[in-house]
C-alpha cells in the first residue's frame, strides 16, 4: 500500500474569513455604530445594549474607529428598533411601551426585553404585540 501525501486545501469560505471588507450585497445591511447611541435615546440601557447588541469593549472600539457594526450586530440593532417602534405603535405611548418591554409577561413567561437576544424570541414578542393590538388576551 503506497502512502499518498495530499495537501489539504482550505475551504473556500475559510480563505475570506479574515477579510474586513464585506461583499457589496452584505455591506448594504451594515449600520453605523452611531445607531447604538440612538438606542440609548429610545430608552434602552447600556446593560441591555451590551447584553443584546454586543459587548461594551467591542462597541467602544467600533465607535473609536468609526467602524460599521458587523452584520450580526446590525441585525440586533435593527431588531431592537423594530420591536421598540412596534410597541410604541401598539401602546400609543413610548413610556408605556418601554415599561411593557421590561414587565414580565404571563403569556411569554419572561420579560419581553430578555427575549430580544434572538430573532426567535423577537418573533414571540411581535406575536404578543399583535395579540395585544387586536385585543386578544390569553
């Protein structure tokens, strides 16, 4: 039996993992780090932002370097904006919406803000907001 020495080729996606430039299609979904400050203005605390969007040091470094957020961080910022806007519309009052996000829900069995760490959780929060908006209570 002969031994063959085959040099392993890197996977195609692995070759580009270290590059900082996203492709054109991805770049259009990236948001500037300044949108994190807008979340604070909407009433989200630093702790909530660091828990959901990204670690404090990472966000501080991006702000210092004036970088855009990664695609995952951008998705999380947009998720918070989307749910916050929907809650504002449903409750008709920003302060009421912010209180609701931080109050334990009997239906969700959790504070809605805690579910916003994932898109799956955000969908549950959206569904609950739809039920409230349409007068359907559990």
